[in-house]
């Protein structure tokens, strides 16, 4: 009977290969994220893969939008993360309301960049 409390050598190799294939900036954030997780073995690898996808999507959206709009980093960061968390739509709330007043085009830009990069990640 397999001990579900420990990762296998294959799990470790899979994680090493997977993490090694990521950009350095994503690796660092992924390591920080992993330190906070309770999962181990295949469960941890699955969580890390999803977080890596999210981080790469975030970076791509941020790069697209930041070059065209002058918006404070914390607001832009939160808005992009919210868009990712809500599958491509910036949710209603204080940031959305503020952006609608200050720079309404940025909401469309973030949501469009999400569509562009999310489709690119899925390979469709």
C-alpha cells in the first residue's frame, strides 16, 4: 500500500523538470507560494502547475497593459489578479469603479489581454 504522506522520486523529478522549465521570475514566486502550501506529492505539483499558469498569465497581461497605461502598480496588480480569478472579467468593486472613472479603457485592455493570453496558454 502506497504511503500518501510522502512524495515519490518520480514526483520530485516531475516537479524539478516542471519548475526548471519556468522563467526565473516565476520560479521565485512559485517557491514562495509553495512554502505556504500544505499539499505534498502529486497534489502539490498540481497546485504549483496551476499557480505557475496563473503567474505566467498575470505577467503577460501586466506586460501588455503596463506599456500602454499609466496606473499605480498596486491597483493594476490587484485588478489583473481579480480578472484572472474571475475568468477574464474584472469584478464589480472599488477598483473597477475607480478605474471606470479614471481610465475606463484599461478595463477593456485587461480583459482583452486575458482573452489573448489565456487562449494562448490553452493552445486554442
